[in-house]
């Protein structure tokens, strides 16, 4: 299995794309979030991925830097369905509020001949806290991260042999996530900025964490591989170097600070 990071930045970045990624196994794909616009289509193309192959999608929450790219996917899929250029079906998972919003915005923004494919071939499926689905042939459990801002879900994928990949969304870890995150082979966690630059970026005021916070957490939870994303972009030219330097002071596992379009073998 591979993880392709389509975007790694927070909501207001301009030097990279907003956080979203694809899990790929052979010829099957799982798209997680869509960034803030049709830049998603550019990122997919730059990653040598066909947008038509993104037939299983998960949206963590309703913030524009995660949701709006998904509306472009809905438009592209339904438009091509109406033109006879898209075979088969597609599915979008998300908690009830996200799914309701995607449906409502699609009905308001897109042509009736396109919207008619919602539920017929373009399935919008709400998932509940703790609900399981089979994705890429593996059990995926969705869970509520108990956000104090907008309701948000993460997910935990069973990789087999007692190993798992856990995505904690784009907010700091909470104890309710421990049963999913602890002992993960791979943990995806936001890191808004360096701890040494917290006075500049003020992550705690935005309800985000620092590299130090995420790495201390991963060490405590005995995570083997930690992926940091959803960062600022003022340090983009040296972000990897600086984040790795700070993070390795607090975490003894394998630390990854991917750039946009970077591919990781899981």
C-alpha cells in the first residue's frame, strides 16, 4: 500500500496545497479530503492519478480547506455520468452533517441532469462514530474526534497482522482516540508549526498543536511511524529539515514530514 500526499498545508497556505491524501493498493484508491478547490484536480494529475479512479472518498469535516475539493469531485463524477463518460459507481463517506452539506450544496450548485445521479450511482453515505466499512479490502473504523469547533471524524484502517493506520484529523489528539491511535504502525497527525515558533504562529489559539506536541504524543502512544501534516507554509523551503530536527528530540520512531505529492510506502 502507498500513501500519496496530495497536499500538506493548513487552510490559508499559498505555497502548497491544503491537506488531503490518497491511499493506494494496486489499482484501488481511497481519497481522504479534497482541499479547498479544483486544485485537487491539478494535484491528482501531478501525482499521475486519474480522478476517475477516486471512487471511494472520505471527508473528515466541513471546513472549506477539506470540503470544497470534494464538491469538484462530485461535479466531475456526476457531469461525466450524465455524458456517458463514467462507468460504474462512486461513494463518499462522512458524518451526517458533512454528507447533508455535500448533498445540499450539490443540489444548489449543479445542474439537475447531474444531481439526478446522487444516490443512484454517486452515493453519499453517512457514517456514525465507531461504524466500520470495508475499504481497499480492509476494515476501516470511523470515529468522532470530539472537536470543539466543527464536528470531525478520523479513521483507523486495519492493515493486517495486528497493524493499523490511524488518521486523527486536523486537530490535537484527545483521549477518546487512544484505542485507535495507540500502537499504530502509522499515525497521521497535524502539526501547525514548530514549538520554537509557537509565539509567531499561535497554534494553541487556533486549537492546533506543534511538532513537539505531536511527537511527544506519538512517543507516549508507542507509534512506529508518525506523519506530520496540516502545517504553516512560511518555512516551506526548509520545513522538512526544521520539523525533523525538532521532532526527533521528542520521538524515537520514524518521523515523516512529507512535501506535496510525496509518496510513502506503508
